């Protein structure tokens, strides 16, 4: 049984097809990468899957449930979480609070207990802090436990988004260019984090330009060009596909 | 009955053209800087007060008008230079409070420099009403509508046919890119304030024979101008004009057919209703948020 | 929970100031001004949850203040409802109104939201002004003291202590809220709506929630203010009233509970101080507003705290 | 005073307060407080009122004061806001410890201060129009201007005399016009007149032809009555002329200042309104007791400020005179005594008319205080009865 099924998905913006008739599946436990040149529709695809956009046609199934048209927060409750290419950090909060927001669904969210600071809320928050400290350490942000998000460097913020997404206890995690803008060392660190996330049983869908990283960690790859599927298969298969070489890798050769 | 309807439309046109001119000032500054200038109404007041008091003091009307426009532009430039420019990167709400502070300051200054009394200008082409199909219109209303029309054409020419105008437009679309190709963003901001102050003052001069003016006249005009600009879609000149005319005409029709006590409320309900369905106003950009 | 956390430390300091301040009050006029300042502070604490923490502007909250005031006035004078019941019913009705209009309005962003809330405020003001058979029209209406269980709040001194206790309570509640799952969700809405959505925060519901909470704060303050003054006019609900409230919040410091208190106190006292300069009052008030926001764009309290922190770090 | 500075914010209040009270060193002056709407929408009431009080207090002090005591005047600007008015009234009573209060330029600001003034027991003379201020009678509250009801009655009486039975009403939706409209609706039936159209406008509307068109088209309208002040009535008058409405236009006493004629220009010709003798001093009969009073006041005001006198300035003048006369009669500033003496004011000839108060009448003016005037050649003309 596939965890995520994308069926004939299309999205147009004023006549331009950002994603067109796209079909693929993501198997549980895999690291599934989406590759393609700039403007191939990768981020639009993520936005369609996570409910940020509604598709023009086609549908998305998550755990065999039709989820197109559902709100991102509803999908989050079903176990889908993501990061962003353009950071969506809560810069008005502390780093750890960012992660704690990720933990939102696990906490008591009623208004009155929060307003009156009932013991249950205090206890829940205390446990939440512990979880989030662990998560920050897991992604390598141990030294930022007390920091304001606004004061952190770019590379750290990328990882903060991963920690926040993990705090939501997802079954599937969509990472949109987690290594973009990072230096080689940071890239390697993120690489490690992704592998460990996958090892913990979370399915990962990855959009990434860093081919070395993609080829190194992916179980399965879908290649896009102009919103259409160009090829798919294992890294070795995709690497050998002539269309991919022409459209994508060929550009570099 | 149709004469009455025509009269309501004339009434709405007169008010609407005034609101439209006020709204246009909001649009220009918003375009260049994404700032909503709540002191826009005060530019209108300054144009009216300066020209009216100078005419009363014996200055020939054309000279008084030119001087009034220059005074308003100077105020606009000073405001941008010393209040907006230093806070350019601040929060939206922070800048709103700065411009509200500026409007209070300018009103306070006006009541000291001039006085608290109402002033008027003579109508430009006399006070004989023009009869059209049983309804009447004052020549000054035509002046307001005409000036609004000329302003729109002039602005279109400025933004589409002059180098500097195009540069201003470019800045509004992408500040960084404009900077990269050598457009002086600071200069553009300064010019946008000068331009909208000029526009406000022009409005102030042409409406003073109809509505009179005093140091507080800018409050209402500012509010209606803001409504017009938002209804039309912020930063869109055509939108501001259409928005102003809609507000004016809705008010007049509401007074005529529904209730004059609730005409302002009805205008606001219409604006709310439009925003519910078109959250960026009638002509606003509809782009999806990029994530 | 040591004494140095902003919550306990700040609340304790606030309590001390409220207790000690009357030593300097030579007559009840001072109490009167202080009560007004504290009422405004309570309202601004609620409004700051909306503007400062959740990042949603409102230029119409004076309308909710006025609804609370008129709700109490009308119910107690015309229908003999006990003041406490009238206050609670008004707050409930205002909360419902905020809930109903909040849904569609809070989909709007930035200046469009400002416009919509401004419109709501103005519509409320117009209704109160026009329906003079019920509200007394622009000339206003009077009402009685606040009494409950045979006990009547009378005189400025008694109001001072009531307002003081309520202020501390409000600050406590607000501090609770912002440091809770609900409060973090609200702040996340300010930080990034889509970022909050994808980890499970139902942003539109939270926006409506905080809008309702802030409206209820305003309504409750309106009821109290009406009873304390004994007379109200529709102008408390005017556009200027709303702008005045937002100014208090922004001047004192967005996303700062104690900043709201400071902003409210300063802007309540300022007209009293500036009465001495007569016609220069408007210029000075406008100048102070501009100057503070230009040089302290984050507002008084956050800017001062930040500069203290910098100085400490520099040592 | 020293302990005031223990709390910063208090110190700020105190500083402002000292700046006001700082000059008070003369031995035991008479302290008169005033809260007026010197700015805001009602500023053209509050501004001349303030100027008048300041001018006469200055003048009296130069002449040696009252009973050898200097007069100290404390004026606050409430900006037309009720809540500000009540705080300033409290400040006058508690901090400035004034002996008597004049003010409340508008009904709203007056009524906002009434509850606490009644509680504190300070003689209070309001300068605002509405009947509610003195009806029911409140122990400490008096007023000098004619009521809006009287203005309406005067106008309706004039209409009745001319055989007018159906009129259109247009009023401003702010305090003065709204209250005037409500009072008009109350008394209009006594004159056998029916209001067939009832429209309103906002104080800053640029155009009211829509409302006037509706009135014009109402069947059988024989006259139009406008209740409002500020620039609104001038716009109404101009639009009225523009639409060529052929029936007479009546205005309220709210426009009884030269500014109205200036703003409305030629359109004001033929407008009728009730006004105090102050606007037509030269045309009053030589035997009219008001003649010397209003002539002198007009001259003094216009010389001092180089602007035309308005009846609102006169309200402040009357208030000050009535207050000082009462203090003189009482022989002290004892609040209860002064209050009693104000209530005994009898036969005072003021700018507004002959004032005779009583325990049941805290205004003391009768309808005869009003004269109907018509605007002719840009000036007021007394209408022949």
C-alpha cells in the first residue's frame, strides 16, 4: 500500500501549467526525491500535496484518503508535515518556541485552561519543552536552545524548520530544498539528519538541487520538467535515463 | 422620478470625484513605498487653507493656488524626509502610527498658523447652476470632475511615458531589482510624497469652493480617500478613482432611496461586502502568496 | 518560577506600583485619571493580543468598547438588569458579534483588514448616534453606579482599587495565554501563517478566537467605564477612539503586555499634562507619536529593555 | 508637594498641573474654571467662548478685580469629547479647587460633567443648548443659551403666522442638529405643522443635494427647516439654491454668526432664522433694554479680536456676568450661597435676552429673547412681526 498517491495532478496559474497531469506514488519508509530544473514545478507540487494550493485537476491520496481540498492543518493532523524553500520561520518567537508550535497537536489546545494556566497545561508544556530540546539537539541546534529565531544564521534556520516539522510527529515529511544555501559542511549535516529521520520510520519526500546528496540518499526519484513527469525509478535508473540527461543533467554536462 | 435619480447621480459624482482625488494620493504613495499615508487628508487641507487664506489676504487667485501647491509639496517632502524615510523598514502598524502622528501634528500646526474658522474660495466659473434634464449641477463640480480627469491622464503619461515615472513604477514592482538597474529608491520615495502632496493640494483647491475648508477638513477626506483606495485595490490609480466614485454615488443613492442617516454606514457595508469576495479590492493584484 | 521571570517579576512590580502610587495622589482627580489609565491598560492588553501577538490590526475596537458601555447603560436603565448581569450579557453579545464578523473579516490582510475593522467600528458608531430613542443619540445617556450583592462601587478611590485588581488580573491572564499552546499558536500566526498551518494550527480559527477575546476585553472595559463615569456619549466609539487605542498599544510596545500598560498610562496622562500648553497640544502630541515611533519602532518598553540588555552585554 | 514626586507618572501630571496653577500667588483670588471645546468639531463654539472669558477676566483684573479680589481663570480644552470633559471637570473641582465652573460648549460635554458636578456641589453654568441640561432642574446646573426647543418654537411660530403647514426638515446628525431635530419633532404639532420629509447629513458631507432633492419632491412642502452648525448649513443653503427650491429656507440659531453669510455667499439671501439681539444691535428699538448691552459687547469683542462677534461668545459673556453678579451678591465664594444667588438672578440684561431664573427655571430666558431675522444684502435684517 502506498502512503501517498498523486493522480493526474494539474495546476495552472493564468493559463500557465505549473504542474501538468502528474502521477506518481510514494512508498512508506522511502526517501523519495523530486528533481528537476528551476521552474519544473517542484514547489508547486509540494504546495498541492500539503493543501497550500488546491489543484486545478487530479487528486492526491494520503493513506488512501482523498486529501485534495483539505487545509494544511487538517493534513498535519493526519501526519503530513513539511519545510519550505523560502523560510517560514516564526521570527517573532524564540527558536525553541518555533519547535513547540510544531508540537501543537500533541498539546491541550483549549482556550480556558491556557488562559487560566491550569496545572495540566503547565505539565504539558514542561514535557513539550523536553521533547523539543531533544529535537533541536537531534537536528544539531543544541547551542541555540535559548536563542531568538531572529538572531540565528540561515543554515540553522533551515534545520529549525526540520525540527519544527518533526515536532508535529509526521508520518510523511516533505523537505523543500533543505540544503539550498548551505555550505558543504552544513549540507553533510543535513544529509545525516535526513537519513536519521528516514531511519526512524518517517517517509521523506525531498526536493533538492544537490545531485550528490539526492543520488546518495534517495530510494526512489521522480524527475520533472515543465510540470510533467520526465522519468522515475531508482537513482541509478534515473541517472541513466537519456531524457533526464538531456533535460536536466545534460545542461550541466 | 428620473430627474431625481439624475440629481442623486450628480450629487454622488460631486462627492465621488472629491473622494477619488483623495484616494489617488493614497494610491501613489502606496505604490512607491507600500506605506498608507494617513496624513494624506492634511495635504488636501493645506492646499485649501493656504489658497483660501492667501486669496482672502489679497493675493491673486492663480498665484495663491500655485503657492499653495508648492507649500503642500514642501510639507510632503519634509514629511517623507524626516518621518517616513528614517522608519522605512519598520512594521506596517508602526508607520501607520507615524503618519497618524503626522496628521495630528499638521492639524495642530494649521490651527496655529491659520485659525479654526472655515474658509472658502470663490467658485472658478461662477455660481449659476447648470440644468440638465431637470437636475442641476454646479460648474465647480464640473471643475472637480474635470481636474480629476486631467490628473488621471497626466499620471498615466507620467508613469508610462517619462523615464522617471517608469522608474517609480519599477520600484513599486520590485524595489531590489529597481535598485540594481540604478533607480534611486530614495529619490522615488521622495518624489512619491511630493507628487501625492501636490495631488492632495490640487484636490483641496478645487473642492474648497464646494465644501469649504478648515484645519480639520482633512480628517473626513482622508478617511474617504482611504476607503476609496482600498475599495479600488491599493496601489491602483484607476481603482482609487472608481472606488471614490462608487463611495460617492452609493452615499447619494442611499440618501435618496434608503436613509440619509445610514448613508455612510451603507457605503461601508458595500465596501465590506466587496472585500469579502475580493480581498484585494476591485482592481487589486490577485497573485497567490509565494511560499 | 523564580521572581525574575517577566511574569512574576512584572506582575509583582505592577502590583507594587498600583499599591504605592496613591501616596502621591493629593486629591480624587488623580484617582480619576489613574482609573481611566488602568481601564485603557486593560483594554490595550486585550488589543495587544490581537495586534501585537497575533499580528492582526484593528481600527475598530472602540466600537466594541462603546457596545459594552451602551449595553450596560441600556440594560440597567431601561430594563432594570443588575449591572453585573448587564456587563456579562453585553460581553457575550459583543463576543458573538466579533465571532460572526470576524470569520470573513480576518481573511483580509494588512491595510484591507484595517479598512474592514475601521468600517465595523464606524458602523457601530453611526448606529449608536442615530438610534437616539434607545441611546440618547449624540448627546449621550446616563446610568447608575455599579452595584452587586448590595455593595456599590462608588467614588474614585473605590474604583481605583477595583481597576487595579482587574488590571493585575488581566495582565496575569494575558501572560498565561501567550505562554501556552494557544498563545504560541497565536504568535505563530503572526510569524508565518502557512508555517503554522503545516504543523497543525488552524490559523483562521485562532485569528477569530483572539479577535473575540480582544473584543470581550473591550466590552468589559466599556461597561466598567460607563458605570464609573455615569455618563457616556457615542464618541467613545468613534474612529479616533480606535486610533487612540491602537496608538497606546504600538507606542507602549507590540507583543508586550506591560508595554500596553505603559502605552495606555502615557497616552491617558498626556492630554492632562498637555492641557497646560493649550493650542500647542495637538502639535506636541503628534510630534511625540512620530518621534517615539521613528526612534523606537518597536515601542517604548521593548526598545528600553533591548537597550538595557545591550548595555549589560557591553559590560 | 514633595511626596508627589515619588511616582514618576504622578510627577508628570503634577508638572503639567503646576504649570497651570503656578501663577496663583495673589491673595485669595476668585477661581473660575471652564472646560470648553476649543478644538474639535465644536471649536467654533468653544473658541469664541474661550476668547471672551479670557478677555473679560483680563479686563476685570486690570480694573482691580471683583470686591478687591483678582479673578483667576482656568480653561481646559475638551476637544468636544464627553469623557475628556468629565475628567477636566473633576480636575477643576478637585485639583484647581475652583469656586465656580462655566462651560460645556456642547450638550454632550455638559451632560458628561453633570453627574460629578452635582455630587461635588459646585455652581455650574453651561453654555450648551439642549433642554435636558435644565429639564429636569438639577440643583447646581444652570445655562445661558436659549434651548434648541425655543429655537424650534420660534421658527414654527413664524411659519404658522405665514400659513405654512407642511415642511421638510434637514438636520445634522451630530449633537446640536440631532437634539434640535428631536426637539422640533416634539413641539411641531403644537403649531399645526406637519414634517413631511425628515433628512439628515453628516457634518462634513461635501454635498447634500440628494437629501434636498428628496425634500423637494415630497408632496406639499411649503418651507424647509435646517438644524445644524458649522459649514453644514452653508452647504445646505448653497445646494438649496442650486436646486432652485422655491420655498423659504429656515435655519436654526446655530448659524447666527457672520461666518455663515460669508460661506454661503449670495445663496444666503432670504434665509430666515431665530437669533439673539446681539446680531442686530443697530436695528433693535431704542427702548429695547438689550440695545446698550449688545452694542457694547459687540464693539469690545470685535475690537479685541478683529473678527465678527457670534452669539456663542455672548453665551460665555452672559455666563461670566451672571456668575460674578451672584458672587457679588453673595459677598463670598461660598458655593452654596453663590448657587442660591445664581438661582435668584432676576432681570439681568444679557446678550441673549432678559434672564430671570427661579428654582424651577435654571435658564431664565423666554421666547421673546429670540428675534426672527432674515438675511438681506449680506446682512441680518430684523423681520417685521
